[in-house]
């Protein structure tokens, strides 16, 4: 059960909430349409997830606690998101996740969300951030060629099968995000794990199959010549992998 005590309406330019808690093994979307939110306390329990909407551009947290395998999941967006945390305790396997979205036939892949993350006080065995780019969509599959028309048994001519269409080219993967990370001076760098890989390239579209030449059917003694088969199409080209993202690490 999620417990919140709000000190301001969520329609205000900046929302100030006293506390927000996400129960174990559950998922909650931050219930705010404001671009800026200030939480005095945020607790995401073991194996729970808090979803941050794409409209959010600034999040301030006085006291953050992520349980084991807990996640803060951030929706892809063109605008960067600034997260400023005064005190953070991160459980084993917890993660701040801001990957891009895979592409589709209707839209291009989206890049990992760019973040400016400040953790003034940090207690964690590992700080994990995922801002990988989305994978490119595969190319269109080429259409198969139509089969030829059958000829007669003693007259007429069977038609040739149509050629298969070429497959479409795969779409490009999106780049990884740009992360500007501020951590305490004494937090070991080897405990920081940031994934910024570009999205995988879209696979090439498969070639269309050749249409079969027409052939006479049901003939007992004579039959006209069979039509030639069409040519198969060509497989498309794979897309390009997305560019690697960027990490800027600064010490407080």
C-alpha cells in the first residue's frame, strides 16, 4: 500500500510531498503531472518499482531508500532529468533505470534518458545506472512473388511467376544517454556501474520468395509447358548500432 501526505496540490508548478512509499513487489507511477517534484522521503521497498513520467524534469529527494532489487524507472524523453538527493541508501541489486525505447515500424528508437544525478550522501555497495539506447526496428519483410497462371492441356501458355520483393533495411539503434553524476569524494569509483551502450541495430528485412511458374493441372495426355519461376528478392541491409553514451563523473 502506498502512503502519501501531500503538502501541495499536484497541479502546482512544484510539488512538495512529505513522503512516498512503494510497497514490496509492487509498481507505482509517480502521481504527478508537474515538471518539478520535491519529496522529503522516498522509500521503494524490496523488488518494487517507482515509475517517473516523461514530463518530469526535476526531482529533489531529501531522504531516499531503495530496498533489495528495487528500481527507479524513468520514462524516455528528449529533455534531461535532474535528480538531486541529499541522503541515499541503496540496497543490493537496486538500480536507477533510464533506458531508451526500442523502435517500431512507425517511430525511430529512442535514446537513453540524459540525467544529472546528485547524491550528496551515499551508502551503497553498488550504484547502478542503466541508460542504454533503444534497439532499432527490423526492416520490412519483402513480399513474396505471385505464382504464375496455369496453362491449358493442349492450348494456352502458363505465365511466369512474379519476382519476390527486396527486404527493407533495418533501422538504426538509438544512442545511450548522457549522465552527469555527482557523488561524494570518498565513494569508490569501482562501485559505480553505468551502462551507456547504444541500441542494437535493426535486423535486415527478409527477402520475398520467388513466385512459382504456372503449370497445367488435371491433364491426362498432353499439357502445355510450365512457366518459369520468378526471382527471389534481396535481403535488406542491417541498421547501424547506436552511439555510446557519455558519463561525466564529478566529486562533491
